[in-house]
């Protein structure tokens, strides 16, 4: 039996969807299509939330998180706080395919990336170095280089609302009916060194299970980790709740946690069901998402369904 293939993602995935669609339309696997789409976003120098030219942490080091999950068997690979490699999604996929592990972080992840032949490079560009310096110096007392106290004191000040957001997520169903999800991010700009967000945390930022659906989320990872957001969505789908209601319920359930971050809390999700229905939900005032399926010459943009969090400032 042949299923209708479809790929969908966050708005910034647009640049990668045609490559994913090319793979799906010739019968390739969802997990390969998701990787192909995300690699192009990781290469995109104009996108400061993912891969090369992503915003760095407090010390000016770019630390990347990513994960990919295959709904056919619930195999997953993830990396956290990876430095020096622009394609964390491919390192994550290699973790899934080649290691008896799910998640590698830091120096161990970088060592593995090197061993599988990935090219290492400086991911900070002149532009992101300048924005980092301006962002840090604009919000923190004095030059960070001269600051000798504990970095932990700076994390709240450094949570620059202009730069907190951004990540790419992509979900797909292939012609075999297999689902996959992938997420890649440079995380919360000016984060504490070693901070890992929700993207590589299975069940928080990503999940895929052919029996029910697949999803990835973007937004303040500190919230989705505490709520186990994407696994919560999948459990609601498994219980028979329709996709849009399941997404609304799962995000709404995070409200008590979101209220602890009234200025910066935001959550967005792109999800697909085993039937191939796709939807995106957001707590922002307006957010686009993109998809491609049979008959589309180019990615189709649509607006995400709003979910309200009373008491939390609605950002863009
Ligand atoms: N979820 C990402 C993180 O917390 C950031 C984002 O999507 O805006 O690292």
C-alpha cells in the first residue's frame, strides 16, 4: 500500500522543504527527508537560530542541539552542546544509526563527529560575533571579558528577549507510511555554557511513533522539558483526541509553568498524524509554518493555530 507523502516544518524550514520533497516523491524515507531539509537550514547563514551563524552562548561559543527520531521503530539520535560542527542533525542521525546510544553531549559528541568524518569549523561569523558583543554589552554591566564573578549571575540578565527564540523543526510521512521528526537549534542565545534545551530531549522537543504521530517544537525549552510536551501530545493522539485539540490541550497544560516566564514564554509545535494530517500551533501572536505534498511546486505557507496562555505576554 502507498501512502500520501508530506513534509512540514517551522517557517524557517522553507529553504529545506524542496530537498525533502525530492526524497519523499521518489519513495525515499521520511527520516532521510527530514535530515536533508534541516541540513539546508543549518547551512543558512541568515538564520541565527540554527547551525552555522547561530547565536552563541554567554562566552561567545556556538553550542548546538539536535535530534532526529524514526517513527517506524522509535529509534532516536541526539546531540547536545555540540561545538564546531554545522550539521548537528547529521551527527544525531549517525548516533542513531551507528551507536548503541541515544544522546551524546559536548566534547564526546564533537569527538564522534570528527570520527565520522564531519568537517570542523568556527561557527561564529563576523555578524554574530558583533551581535553577541552588542547584546551582551547592551544588557550586562561592563565587558563580559572583564567579568570575574560566577556566570550564573548573568544568565537572567542575558536572556535577551530579542534573541531567545528560534529553532527549526521538520516532520514527514513517506510513501511507506513511516513518520519522522527532526529538530536543530543553537538554542537560547547567550545561554549559560553547557545549557541544553528541549530539542535533543526525547519527549520534550521531539517524538515520532508511526502508530500515532510525530512532532517537534520550538520555543522556550525550559518549559517543554518540564511538561514533556511532545510525548504529551502523542499520548493524547493515542487516546483518540484529534490533532488540533490534542495540540491545544498539550500546550495549554504548560500554562502554570509558562507563568514563571511571563515575558519570554512561547511555545510552537509542528505535528503530523499517522493519517498524514499536519498542523502547527503557537502561543505567539502570529507564526507561519510550511508544508509540501503532491501537487505543490513550492512550500506552502500557512498561519499556525493560536493557543492562548492567559497571563503570559504574547510575543511575535
Ligand atoms: N527550543 C529551543 C531551546 O530552548 C529554542 C527555540 O526554539 O526558540 O533551546
